[in-house]
C-alpha cells in the first residue's frame, strides 16, 4: 500500500499528463488526469484482474510459501516461471520463442537447479510448497496478462502500475489486518519497509511494466530470474558469504542462458 501511495500522486503531475486546465465549453475540468479518464471499461477490467493476480495472489502466495517452506525450495519452484510463461505466451500472445531462446531458457533453468541443489524438500511443509506452486502459476499468468496490457503501447507503464497495484494492495492490506491485526513497528522496521516500498516495489514494478511494452513475456521473465545471480553476488559483498564451484557453475549457466535468450530475440 505504501508503494501505491508513493506512485499515485505522479498521475496528477501536469507535465506528465496532458490534463486540460480551466473550464472548456462551460464544463468543469475533471479532477482526474487523462491517463485515468481515457481508460475504457475493458482497460479497467484488465487492470483490476492484473492487480488481483499479480499483486494479491502472487505476492500473497509468496509470503505464505516463505513462511512454511525453505527459501531455497520456494525459489527453485519459482525458477520454472519462465517455462510456464513461454508455453502460455505461445497460446495466448502468439509469441513463439525460437530454438536458441528455448535452449537459453532451459540453460538458465538448469543453472538455477544446479545452484540450489540440494533442494531441501524433505524439510519443506506441504502447504508451503503448494503456496509456492500457486504463486509460480499466478506469476506466469500475470506476466502474460501484463504483456498483453502493455505491448500495445496505449497505456503508460505508470498508469498500469498504479491502478493494478492499488487493487492488489487493498486486498493484501485487508487480508493482513484481518489475519494479524495492525502491527507495532520500530523505526528500523519502518526504514526497511519504506526502502522496499519505494525501490523494490514502486520503481521496480513500473520498470517491469515498461519492459513488457517491448520485450516478450518470456524474455522479461528470464531477465527477472537473474535475481538469483544478483542475490548471490550481494550476499558475497555484504554478508561475507562464499560460493563453491557448483554454485559458480550454476550462476554462470543462468547468465549465459539469459544472454542467449536476449541476443537471439531479433534473429
């Protein structure tokens, strides 16, 4: 919800949105920017659906999965998102990866499996794995729907992000309050939440919708899966963790597979 509150005021900035000022033909100007008033009923339905699937279901399932299952197991299941998105994209978007892109995607997926091996599934509880599977599938559907909404270029990425995020945030906020009540947080917790809301959510999801205007759903998802590499490198730099040979080979495969997918996209 905090990320939504950060982005929402940007819709009213006049230099971003060409909103008429003053009275035109005896009518009072709308208090809403043209980015909102120009939306059709179909646009609203798609954005509401995107908010429910991408923010409420996907993010909610991720929270549940991490609460009941090891993070390694959850991340491994989510690595299969690229495969699910590629298959869904063929039937719903008409976006068919070429042979090299399939090979690159499978190489990146294999790298993720190698990196996270052994998986620790024995310790994972069934409810956590089920939530991770639901989150992976809903994330795949959201990636395809997001690509469908963004690729025409008719809607600005900020508009897509603000409206869909607002819908999902309200659902998550209501679910959180009903389940756990209103928490009492220390200033350190607020600092972390603000950082996550601004950088990891507001900025990140706006950029995500921007990439979906030009990249296919599968290409964007494969790039998103490189978070495995980024997290590993940050852990080495800031947490003093080390990588063994197997983990290095896995990360190398993820990077190589991602590069193959992107290099071959226009060939």
